[in-house]
């Protein structure tokens, strides 16, 4: 049997039709709308949030740099990404702006497929993610060209663009493997390109196994694929690609150093954030307790002659990134600081000074920063301010705007935000953001929706971005954007991942700590007088989904729940993830399919507590994960508990498709409005949805429902 025939047979098990993708340019429709501003105040809606433009990865936590400055310092290039849910694609535009803010921004290229990043998971080296691969535009040394990654027909390659638009964009590489990253050679005549051929080679070998059947072994994770997955370490291959004649050869060690991020020899193990100025003075962070998996860090500055200066003070704790100023005389640092690390600071350490000084302190998130001349360029976003590209003076901390990718939102109304700071019952610092409707009046009490488990930067939809916070506030809800507390001291002292998880799972202490913080935050929100304690719902995704489970079992706070992933329970959870995962969690103290399993799971299992949980549960999860919750879904469905499961095709843990994002937003809002406000969307197309919900135990009476516009829901 040929491989082609085997593949065809595998697709014939069930009838299946793939709809042709829309052919129109996903940027169509944004040409005019993207330039609108000053059109009068209006509510920020979930459709606004779906279509909001981003520079770089949407989630600010750990997001890489997404822009590049020309060698002469006069222009900056950046990619603007905007979701088009109708096309289920992204409008992607390579833009150039003047650094001084003069003149109009210019589009120099557009198009290409969304380039998804990947990540290692246990022994699987490349699991596809739902976020984009870092792709900062890179200027040639003479500033005459810009290189960036572009994906067409399933292949990611380097493309070159003329910033003056006199020459059309062209594809510069045509390698058999996707390009992960690249760098210019010093003379600009070639590119050094990184690929991982091992992904292709292992995948081809697995395909050859199909004719005789796949052995079910540690390479399997059924939730990801119905065939083995490449495993083990993947070597990065570095190639030299000539731009003159297309010649490709293996890059030399010296050429490889232009691209590889290997730390210099002599650095301590686990040193990170290495930065060196033009005179050989280096700075880095190193763990102050090297045996710990999660260790505090010291900031080290080292001179070529061996002299060192170490900042061990609390003033240097929480530093995440380092840069030297352009003249090399001062070190800049980005620091997480303040109550529960909820603030961001920029530190400046002038050589010769005893320690750094703080030049900026904010509750905003600063994203993907780089130094240019006397400024630090960053994406900056706040709880009610979408991301913008700004320049921050490296001496004073003063800010100026370079580019706002969302001018159409200038007059939008967002919820009003109050940050709640508190300690939980275990003494851990915690915080949450209480978001109220923009027209809230004293004395009004609103139904509350909890969104979690981080509250950083612009408040979109929590971790996973699934429950739109400001659109809910604009529809009359109070929203508690909850940031989970840090691990316990025992867990933070762990030396291995296994120790960490064992410490967190001992008597389910991590879940108890999170629940304590959540209950305290809710109590403070109720104490404001703006929350109706009888009408509260909770949402969660990933670790936040586990928080939902624990809260439904161990409290009676909530009337309704929504989950973006489900569930951490006894049976389907380990089976769906495969044998390597089952061994992994067993080593960390979990019990599955063995004596004592039910005793272990009693505080956490929705299955074991089905008789005590009568809260309606909505689950919206990807087809790569839904199997993990089938035991819970079947148990609750069989016993008539109110539960509904949606499976989203070709989705990963973090959902990435614009059409799905829009559907998840809408369904989440409608779910909470139905159960907490007795309000429905009276569009006839939604009749089937509401018929199902009305048939659920505890549903509002039909005669009490009102349309979203206030009309009776009766014809």
C-alpha cells in the first residue's frame, strides 16, 4: 500500500468536507476603518477586541521584540497584525514609521499566513502553539533592505523588502525546512539562517511506519495526534545563504555566532539576560541560590580585567531584562516589582554609581523593549490602554508616542478599573483588578464575572484571552480580573520540576492558596458595594480551569461557570495526554487507575463531587484537548447536570483562529448574560442555543427573559 493511498484511506473513515478558505485579502475592510479616530465616544465591544491590532504577541508576558530600527536611527520597522474573523485569517502589514514621529506611516509589504510558534513539552520538542513566532524586522547593515519571516503555502522563509518601495518584495530563501530565525552578515551580502531539519526527518520516518501500523509507545499523545510525535532533542542547523546567487552552505562557527544565543564561556550555570557594551563590559543575571529551580537573582557587572560589581539588594530583585545605553556608560534593566510583582520599573545603573536608580515605575506592561540612541523603545499597554509603540527617555523616563496601531479606539469607553491589593490566609501577597461599567453609579450592584489567572497589561480576556473583560463591563457586568498568587515557600525551594509539583500537590496546597486569594478578592469586591453577591460567575483556562474546578467543589460562591479547557480529573485526563504524561504526573504524586485514586482526587474531582455541583458549566476547548474532559462531560450529561461542550477544530491549547476567538467571546458573553442577567440575543439564528439552555436544570423562566435591547423575548 502506498503512503498516498494510506493517507487517503485514513480520511475516508467518516465523511468530511473542508470548506474552501475565503479568497479575499484579510486586510480588506481595515483600509479605512484603521484610520478612523475622533468619531465620538462609543462602547468598546467584543468585535472591537477581536479586531484589535497588535505589534508583537498579544500576551505581554514574555513577549519578544517585534520591531527594528534602521542603522541610521531615523526609521523603525514593525509588523502590525489584525484578526479578521470573517476570513478566519490575519491582516499582516509590514510598516515603517519615522522615529521622530514626523510624516505618515508607510506600508511596505503585506500578507502571509499566521506564523505559529512552537514549544517543547516533556519529551516532545516542537508542539505547535497558538501564539506567533517572534519576527522582528531586521534592517541590512546599510539600511537598504529589511528582512523578515513570511509564510506562504505552508512554508516560512525570509523575505526582503525595499524600505523605499522602489523594488518589489522578494523571497530570499527557499529551504526545505521552515526558517526559525535569521541574521544579516556584517557586509549585508548574505543571511545566516536557523532551521530544524530534525522535525521533517522524524516526521518522514513516522510516515513510513503507517503502512504497518504505529506502535503505541511514549511517542503518542492522543490529544495531539493519532500517530507518533517527533521526540528528543532537535539540533538547530545554521546555513549561509548568499543573496547574490542563492548559494546555500553550512555556516561557519563565526557566522553562526551572528545568530546563536549561546552565552560566552565562563558564565555561571543558568546565567541569563547577558548584555555587553562596546568596551567589553558585560552584565547578566545569575541565581543567588543555584540549587533552586526558581531562584532569586543577582545582577552582575563584569569588566574585562576581571573586576565585578554585584547588586544583591532588594532594589535589584525581580529584574527580567538588561540593555546597555547606546554610549555604553549605563545599564538599563526592566524589573517586576511592587505588591505581588504587579508593577514594572525601569532601572538605570550609571557606571561609577553604587547601585541602580529607578527612572520609571508603572502598573503598565512594557513589551519587547530595545535601546535606540538615548531611548528605550517598547510596546506599552495598561489595564484600559491597548498596546502602543513608545520611546522612553533613558535618563528621565519621559515617554513619547511613536505609533498607535489602534487609532479607531481613541474614543472608545472602557470599564473603570480599581486595583485590589491584599494578602491571602497564607500570608501571600495577591492582587486583582475590579472592572466596573464605565457608566456605573454609586448604589448600583452588578453581576460579577471572574476572569483569571493573570491580570497584566491591557485587560483582554485573561490567560488564554477567552472572556472579554471590557466588553463585559460595557454590557453592565462587574469583572474581577484575578491574578493568582505565587507558589508556596516549599514549592519555591524545589530543586527539580518534580519536587515543585509534589510540593504544590501536597494536600492540594496550591489550589487552597489560590482559592484563599480568590475568596479574599471577591470579598473586597463585594465590600465596594458595586457587586451583587447573589449573581456571580467564574471563568478559567488551563491552570485557571483547575481553579474553576476547585471553586465549584469547595465553595458555593458561583452560580455559573465557563471553562476554556477541561478537566483535571481521574480518567480521561491522563489517557488523552499519553503514556509519557501519565508517568510524568505519577512521579509527581498523582494517582491514576490504582488503589487510593479516589481518595487522592476527592477534593478536586468534578466526577466524585457530581452530586454536590449543580452550577451550569460551559466548556469551549480545542480538538487537541477536548478528550481530557470527556469523563467529566459524560458524567454530568448522564446525570442531567447543566453542561455544554464545544470542540474547536484545529486548535491548540491557546486558541489562534480569529473566527474561533470571536465565537468564544460571543458565547461566553451570552452564557453569562443568560444565567446572571436573564438576557438573551433574540436573533432567530440563536434560537437553538437558547432552547438547549432553557432546558437545563435551574435555567431562568422563559417569561423572565429579555432581549439584549430590552425587549421581551416573546414574539
